[in-house]
C-alpha cells in the first residue's frame, strides 16, 4: 500500500485538470450525432428488450469508434426481427457515414 501512496503522491493531477478544463464537458461532434441518428433510424421498425438496450447503448456511445463497434449488435437485432439479408444491407449502408470519422483501414463492410 505504501508504494501505491508514493506513486499517487508523485503524480500531478493532470486527469483532474483535463476534467475541469471544459474539454470533458464539450458538446459531441455534429458528424458523430448524424451517425448516431442514422444508426437509431435503422431500428425504427424494431421492438423488444434487445432493441431498447441497443438504443440506450447508441445514445450513450461517446465516439465514432464506439458507434462503429455497435454494428454487430445492430445486425443481430435487425436479423432477429427481419432477416440477415436486410440486416447486412442496413449495416453496410452505414459505411459511408463513418468515412472521415475513422481511419479508412478500419471502415469496412460486414
């Protein structure tokens, strides 16, 4: 425990300064919000607990990468209520929305 206290006391409070500087409380990027809305729109004709859970996850995602990683659950919800072909079509239709928000080598189709 003493080594932990020693380490902690030797560290400047950079994390506190960054959290209170305003960057922590800044508004989300407009492009990110457009992508979020597109993802949510794909669930307009879906219902149920899994769908509501996914909507909550989409609303609370903090970055483009977080939203990108939710494509798998989105595929599962749509496929369970419609079909895999419909799910793949919807998810693949999202790729252009992510271009520019993420590195090109990470943006691909399912």
